[in-house]
C-alpha cells in the first residue's frame, strides 16, 4: 500500500509538473516488447540468410490527411512536404531515402480525434489504399496516457504510424524520425523502464535492479533495447533528478557493478529533448537494414528508383504579377515557368477563400475564387524525394479579383462557342465558331496571361445561326493566352495554348 501511494504521488507530480515539458511517444512497454521481439527475430534471420546490402534503400511513404467527417481539420500539404524534407535530412547518415508514394485522404471524425480507439478504421484504410508503402496517419491527437504528451506512435499490431497534427509543421520535430525507427524494429533504449523512470530513492545508486542493462555489455544482447552499442538508459530523461534537464545529463549514476552510466543522450530513440541534433548508432542502423530486408517487409521493397534530383529554385512567376487585379473572379489563370526536376507543384491561394492545390504542370486555372476577393498566391515545386524547396516568391504575391463573371451561358445569345485548334501553332490561324440564337455585336480580345492589356481587339456584328471567325495569332510567343468575348458587360473567357 505504501508503495502504491508513493508511486501515485510520483506519477501525479510528474503529470502536474511536466505535462507540457515531457514529450513521449505512444509506444508503451507492451508495444515495445513486440518491436524488440521482431528485432531479435530479424537478427537471427539475418545470421542465417544472405542479406543483400544496397547502398541506397528507397522507402515509399503514404501520408494520410485525416480530418473531420466534412473534411476539415486536416494537415496542410505543405507541412507534409516539410516533414519529408526533414525526414531525409535526419536519415542522411543512413542508407534510407524516403519518397512520397502518395497523399491519401480520410474524412472520419472518430479516427481523427481518437486514433488509438479506432485503430481498426485506420487499418481498414491502410489495407484498402495503402498497401504499397509505410502508412502515416496524421490526426488531431496521437492518444493520451503515460507521463507526458503523446506526439505519435508506431502500432506493431497494425503496422502503421500515427502522428498528431501539430508535430508536422514544426521544423525541429523528430517525431516521425523516431517512429520510423520503431517501424524498422528499434525499441526504446530504456526498454523496461517505461512505467517508472529511474529514481535513486526507489532503485538505488548504484542501481539494484537485477534485470537492468549493464555498462560492461554482458547482458546488452537482451537487456534494455537488445542493442549493444546503445549504452544503458533507465529512462533518465523522465527521472526526477535535478541533474537531468532537456538534453543535458550530468548525473553520476552507477549500475549494479558500480560502473558509471553514460546514456546516449542524443539517440533518436531516447526521450531526451530537445537536443540540437539526434543520431542512430551503427548497430541501430544495422537492425533497421535487417528489418527492411526481412520477409515481413516485402511490401515496402521494390526495384523502383525515385527521382532523387534536387528541385531547382530559380523561380519565374508570370501570373499573377505584383498586386494584379483580375477583372473576372471565376476564370483566373496562374502561370509560372517550369522548374527543373519538379514533378509537381503545390499552390496555395489564401485570403477571401483558401485553396491548396497540386498540379503536374506549371499553370493553374481557377474557376472557384470569390468576387472582389483579396488573395495571396504562392507556389512550391517538389518531386518524390526533393521536398525542401520553399514557396515562391518568398513573400507571397498579392492579387485581387473583380466581380465580372465569365461562363459559357453568361452571354445568352451564344448557344455554343468553339475555338480550334487548341493548342495552336503561331504560324497558323485560330478559328472560332459561334452558334447564336439571335443577332449580336461581339468584341473579341486576346490577352497574354502576363499582361493586363489586350494584344488584339476585334469588333464584329454576328447574325443568328452558325458564324465563323479567324483570329490572327501569327508571331505571338509560345505560351498561355486568354481569348475574351464580350457583349456589353457580359463575358466569356477561353484558354488557348500557342506553340511555336
Ligand atoms: Zn518511441
């Protein structure tokens, strides 16, 4: 009873004093035991099999944007790119190169708010759409319980990772780096001490716990994390000793052989935080390679080689220009120059309404902006591996929209309008056909997407029925153009690509 009381008091004190100070992962002792079991099985398997050693190991990642039932609350895509960038920096001393296999969506409030209770939902999604990579579910929370705030966890049962949303934007967050260590079979170095961190008043100094890992390495193959080059760690990071603080450990603690313990404070799998940098040990890296090579990891191994070129950053944005005012709001074209080695672009448009859009090409046509809107525009280039580029331009471009609406049925006299060919060569002619239900005067203007003034303006009186008109585009530089048809204050805008 006395023990129970003192333990409860200790626990309460820790919770009260350190709820925000202590950051932990959701891998508890039972989960850690499963991970360690795999580590030991892998070691035996690797000893009895020839394990191919690749210089570069490409690992596919599936990021899940989990949100409320209506799709709100999700992590931003730009934060996922930041996370991928950070992850590859953290693993740059290893052979692992992580690549973006897919970004997947899950609108489920239960999974979003309580992923630990609704793991079966996540697992069903993983089996359904995520069978070809490591699945990382980004939720509002990553569970509660334990001494500190839970930042994320790897589930050995379901074989997926859960991160709480606020871990991703932080450029200093090591959470995914740590959880992927678990995925690749690394237990915590303080395995066995999760329920009660070392306290000299309870465990003695020298430490009297018989099962504790020793400094001399005699029991390192099975005590603690089962990895020999990670020194003993009795969860000192959460120990109630004033000689431990953040990334500093200045305690004189001795094992039961009376040998002083020097834990690996900057180990990725430890709980010491915040440290300026973290690292894996050589044996931890070997354990991760063995896990990746093991039969249970077949599903993340393939001969696929992602594009590892670094995306260029010499940005040229053609549209919008600085403080550009678009007359229309429902037909706005954004355009920028191709960026070398980029496979995709992420566009963010924020302000009167908010949009985050991925496109494959260096342009975006928006038809759902708001009238009289005030917006900022940013574009970011990336490929599967290279995700470190930032938005361009560095300070977002501001633009506004007018209240003019363009649509095919806005000019009611026009039943049908067609422009061809499209794309069109600048040595040929652009033809417009108009099917009208009454006579109408029409003004046709051609705009470059980079200039506010029209390149050419043509006035015609058209008659009811089928009409045909030719537009002179000879010599115009290759690029994206808008052809605008106006009748009074009504407009129709069509996009045309002119090539050389
Ligand atoms: Zn952990």
